[in-house]
């Protein structure tokens, strides 16, 4: 399972010619080295985030674990998204996003934004869980552990994914929350250690 294992809203449904019913696309058969890689990546503990965007391309959010710091000058992170995701082009067109790093009590939200619960996207954004948007106007989770809003400076295609390089405009940390991570294909809560 890749570092983006929690991201499940990636499959674009196809429409049948008889009546417009949708079916998920067939999953490709993976080579042994691909399976080995995915298994290894499932053992790489990672923070769980809901990546949101809003703009002329639309409003959406995905659950992902493929987020990483790049540099502090200027503050830049990278976020990976499956090129087959229905959300891919929305992020690309909007050019802005917010990484909402989830606190330990937000596991159910991770499931909603992974698509596992089938709750429609617009309903997710109607819930009373959002704070006023920051200077970039992106959806920000009120109870997130970390809130990172930024502009996508570069979209680089690598295999099945795009890597978004995001220059941050706003960084907020909640020092009172604990963390949620994804490890061995399960969510785990990590308590804050007092230093």
C-alpha cells in the first residue's frame, strides 16, 4: 500500500451504456515488486491529513498520508495525489489548498473524506466543523492539529501520481491536541509527550 494509502476517492466511475449505471474501474493486476513496495509503504507511519481546496475548479477534500516538508525557505511542503482521482484536476485548477493534519479525535472524518462512508462531498462541507477561511479562502478544519494553507507552485507528474509543491502562506498549530497516524493499514492515536 502506498504512502497515499488512505486516499480512496481516487477511482473515477465509468458509465455503462445501459441506463447510465456507474461501476468502479477494474483494478490492475500488480506485479510482485509493486505489491512488495505497497506492503513496505504500509509500514511507514504517517500523519493523516484532509487536504481541501476551494476555487473556480470547485470545492473538495481528500484523506491522504502523502504529505512531507520540503524546505523552510520559503516554507514549502509536498502533497501527492493520484492522477486518476476525480479530485486531481480540481486541485490543479484551484492552485491553492489547505492541509488539515488530523488530531486523534478526527478518525471518522478521515473515513468520510477517504470516500469510505459514501457521504456526498457537499454534505461534508455543510457540517459545523469548519472555521472561517484564512487569507487564501481554503476550507480549514476547526479541530485540526495543524493547519497549512498555501499556493501550489508546481505540479510534477511521477508515475501514477502528481506531486504538488505548495508554498505556505499560513501555518497554525494546536499545541493541545494529540495526533492520528496511519500504520499497517490502520489508524492509530499518538499521545503528545510532555517535554
